[in-house]
C-alpha cells in the first residue's frame, strides 16, 4: 500500500461512517437537491403553456400564408422570390424594410 495515501484519511473515514452509509446519504442528498430544482410551480406551467400556444399560432399562420400564396398564384404554381415572411419585413428576396 502507498503510505502517502494512508496518511490522509478520507472524510468518510474520519467521521466513522461506513462507506456504504456515506454513499446512501450522498445519494439521497443529491436526490433532494434534484427534486428541489425540478419544482414546477404554476408560474412555470403558465410560461410553458404560453410558449406552446405561441408556437402553435405561428405554425397555423405559416400554413394559412402558404395556402393563400397557392390560391393567389396563377395555375396553382407558387410565385418564386415573392414569398412574404415577417422576419425579413415582408420581402422574400432578403431585402430589409427600412
């Protein structure tokens, strides 16, 4: 055995607790900390629900806009380069609205 390692006992050995008991204690402490972090209150639920609804509204708006583009295009073909998107100010060609 290495005498250098034996000269510095671990914290568990100095408390007199068995190694297994220390492991169990650490496990349950970690579990309690995790449960505390996972506390999901009504405010968190509300924010998550609002985020889900906003995503669904954006999805429906995109589907509606795609359907409108198809309806307004001649012969059911899409008009290339003239798509409208809110992210670029309404210009599908990359121009920014100034």
